[in-house]
C-alpha cells in the first residue's frame, strides 16, 4: 500500500517538477534577453551627418620642476583670476598644488599640502578652487572634506559618512573626469563615486552615484541613481562598466553624467532637482552586453571579463565647454589592430549631436584635459619630454560641403 501511494505521489510530482523546471528556464532566458535588449543597437537612433569636427589648432608646453614627472599631473583645473588665466593641478609625488600662468607658460605659485596641515597619511585625492585664496580638499583615506583658506588655514572640516536617514551612501572617487564640482549659486559641492551597497544587487535601482554637500550647514544629501540599464545587470563589478564621468554646466545649473554602458546621458537639474535622459550615441559602437554570472563570482571570471571588455564599446568622459557652449563625450572602442581607440562626440548645449572624431591610437592621455577660452586641451602622452607637460588644443570647426 505504501509503495503504491509513493508511486502515485511520484506520478503527480513529476509533471509539476517539469513545469517548474521550464518556468525557471524561461525566466532565465527572458532575463538574459532583457540584459541584451537594453543595449540593443537597434534601439539607438544615430545621426549620420556631421556638421562639426574637432581640429588641433595649437599646442601648449608647460615647464616641469625637479620633482614633477609627466605622469603625475592630475585634476587639471582652469582658473581665471584677476584678469589672468591659470592651470592648477595636483602632483601626488611632491604633494604640491601647482598654478601655471598660461599667459607666460610659467609656474606662478606652488601650494605645499604640508603647509596646509595635510600629511601623507591623509591621502589627499583631489581639490576644488572656490575662490582665489580658498579651496576644498578631499582626503579619500578618511573620507573627509576640508575647507582651507591659504592664509587662515583650515576653516571647516567634515566627514562624508552614512546619511542617518538613509541606508545608501556613496564613497567619493575624485578624478579629473569626475572632479568635485562647486555651484556658487547654492554654495554646494558635488562628489560622485560608486555605491557602497556591498554586493546587494537586489537594490541596484536605488544605488546612488552623487553626494551633495552644503558648505554652510555641512548637510549631505544623496541624489541621482544609476540608469535603468544597470538595474540588476552585472557589469563585472568595479572592474567593469560601473565607472562614470560627469561635468557641470553652471549657466543652466546642470550636472551631466556619462555612464560607461549607457548610450544616453543622465542630466540632473540642480535647481529643479529633476532628472531626465537624452541619447548621445557614437557612430562607432558595437552592442554592449551584461555578464551573465553572479557578481560575487567576479574573481572567477577575470579572464572572461577582460576579454569582453577588450571587445566592447564604452562611453567615458563627459566635458562641458562654457566658452563654445559645447559638450564633448569620449568613447572607448576596439580598433582593427586590437588596441583600444578613442573618439570624441560633439554635442551642443542642447545635446544635439553635431559631430564625432576618432583620436589617433595611443597619442593622448584622455583622462588629462581642461577647457579654457583658447580651446579644449588634451594631454599628449606620446611626447616623451621630461621637461614639459604637452597639451594639444582642439577647437570645433565646421565641415566644408556639409549637406
């Protein structure tokens, strides 16, 4: 009797198990197709006619001192003060802030971090000029911001920690392509960085990428999320497509984000607190694909990640040019030779795509750039010179015989 019952139960369970198996299989196939469909080439309209091109019009050579080498210039910032033009950058080796007088191509001022009270243990990662004699300095080891006046020393200091009203936070990662941005109209400073949600990918759509710091009150707020293409997708962890770049358009009060895996730009209006998207595609891209394995297994798939990254297209830096009212968006794609190559997409201040150029392979350091009245400057890395930092100056030019 017992055996008969068992056989009867098994006969009933087998069809149920088969149905469950196919439901799970269909769900997995749908999930995989969803990953790929969100990056489908067919979903992106491409404007094939170009009216503008970036052309090299001049070069700039800045002298180096005895402790500076061409590879350590970071966080280039163009500053116009008292009728003069300066380029400021941080040197990690000498731990100094350098200010070049661009009118005379000479070092005009050097600020020693030691003299401001910062030791090597502070791990200064970036700075932001607020005025001619004051700056904000960020220490990544302590996740701490410090407001400094050159003559009066430290004026204020605070930690960027967990918001007590939210379980989300951002660990600021300050670079030239994702610098601290200062908005003078609301006295706020913005930082970007990856979420520290520690592998909890069930809440990906809530992961933040932006921190807003009120310099008057010290209040910190989390704003802006990863775009929908990242929700529950796996881009190889921090070694994959989670990098982002952003820039600030102070005239319109816009923070513009370029995510590596997204054809669209994410635009955050600092005045209305609203977010919208606009497509700004390249004409050289191939479809992006998410990795189909759990993020906790990234270390076991490094070879596959590296191979897919080498064969994939990615969007990189976004730069705003206030003097020509243009945006420049860098891309990264595999060249025929197998090396990575870069292009620059040209957009108007209303985000209309008007051109794109391909940069020569391995000629420019695309993470070292600045914008001035003279043009858009990108650092040369093929100019082997221990005495100068060399930048090429690019300007938008109309294409002849444009239809």
